[in-house]
């Protein structure tokens, strides 16, 4: 697998054409400027990133999810990082864990249920920062979207909450098994919030990268908060600026994601990061791919899913919101646009679409 170089390293340049189109909308072509060579395995296709593993087929952030993602062709696997009370990095979609574990079924933890303000909004439930790692290990993972993916509930209660170290160890075992380098793609979740609690994510993540000697082919660090990424420079691994659709990063209240996706904003991101990761809706029908490449950045939109409710209207099939639509057509559209990666709940489908 050919992963991107860290910021400041030499990158091969090439040219490609960019297809700008929303599904069912008008198609236009534009010449793209010289950009870093596409990052991907073999013939150079886009990187396929297993979003929390293979979240479409297994409960997210579990060993089964990560393993299935790699078995079906994912190049990177994504662990979201949150801390425990004793400051160990574990992988959960959020620090509030009632939707992703069976914590509500544990009477011994009933008094831990509370309401907190996380990044400016009230959240009620159970939070990783109120549990030690040993306590979290008594819980079991459950499907986060049972009404959408009821088939995945058969796996409820079978898997532990994993630490980041366990994900790194798993990635290396899978790399040996399948004869290719599987990269980890950790995201720092709510880093400003955790820093305010005295549980900063970056020092622990940096220590893990150094301890495991993770290089640029084995690790890419992502965050929605630029300040968090800037704290991770100098580690020799690529950095990925994630971008939302509304508002802006919590650490920069005067900056919007829309600002960050302008040519000037992209030039600023390129000062510290190697990638941007926008919502896929920010890409179709816009010049964002070309603009990112012009700034020397690679681009990997999120999150690709197969269910109708997550697909553009033109790609939906059947009548149910959770019926599978024409996911292959959506991947093909974005591959033609020239994206360098896709973040997907169904890495097997993305890999099949990449083969053509």
C-alpha cells in the first residue's frame, strides 16, 4: 500500500481530470492541477478506509469489525479515541457509551448516569472518563444503529471495549496475516473538552505512536480540531483535517468549516496537515477536490454507506430507507471526481467498486 508522505516530504506530482457532479445533477469536467500521486494499493486507486472497522456489517470499534474490514480489503482502519478515568485511550464513537455498550444493563453502574456539556451541548448518559479501564472491560459492545442495521444485533454482547494499543496490535497481526500493511487512522475526539478535564489525548497518542514505532505507512492522525493536529506535528506521520458541514471546529469558535474549505482556508490547512476529510456532500458538484489538490492536500470524503437513507436520491433502490441502494454507482462517481480515499462503513463494497 502506498500511503502519503508526512508534511514536508517529497511527493510525486501528476495530473488528472476532475468530474464535478451531484447524483442526478449536471456533469462538468475541469482540468485539475498537479497533485500528489493517488494513495492506494497496487495500481494506485483511492485508499479504502474502514470507518470504525466494517460498521455496516459488525458493531463498530470491535475486533470483529476491524478484522472483517481488513479481510474484505480495507487499507486503513479507523479508531475514534476517548480516554478512561485512569487516562487510557480506548476506542468508542463517543465518550458517551449508552448507544455502543450494554452499560445500561449493569446495575452496579446505574449511579454513573449523568448529564454533561460536551463541546457546548448537553449530553446525558454514561461517559468513558468516569470509568477505569478495568470497569470498561466488564462491558460489551452493541450495535449503535439497531433500527438501521438490525442484522448486526446478533453480535451484541460478544466483544469488549478495545484500547488503542489493542487496535495497533490487531492491525499488525492482520498485516502479517494478509501480507500488506494495514494502517491505523485514529481520531482525537473532543480534544479541547478532554484537555479541560486534565485528560489530554495528544500526549497519550503521541507516546503510543513512538512506543510502537508507527511510521507514515502505519498511521495517519485525524481530528476536527486544528489545535489538536498541530500538537501532533513532528511525529513523522501524516495528519488529516476533518471538516464538518455546519458550524466550525470547537477550538476555533471564530472559524467555520466553510471558511476552511475556501482556497485560503485550504492553504492554511496545508501548513500543518496532509489531508482533508470533508463530508461527501461538500464534494459533489463543487471544486473542492481540485482546490484541495491545488493546495497540495489529498482528500478523503466521509461517510459512504449502502442504505438508501444515506445515498443521493438518484442511487436509491426499493422503498425502504434501510434497503440497499446502488452504492457502487456512488463510489464510481467519487472515484471519477479524483478523491484520494473514501471513508466507508462498507469497505468490501468500496474495494469492489475500485476494481471496476
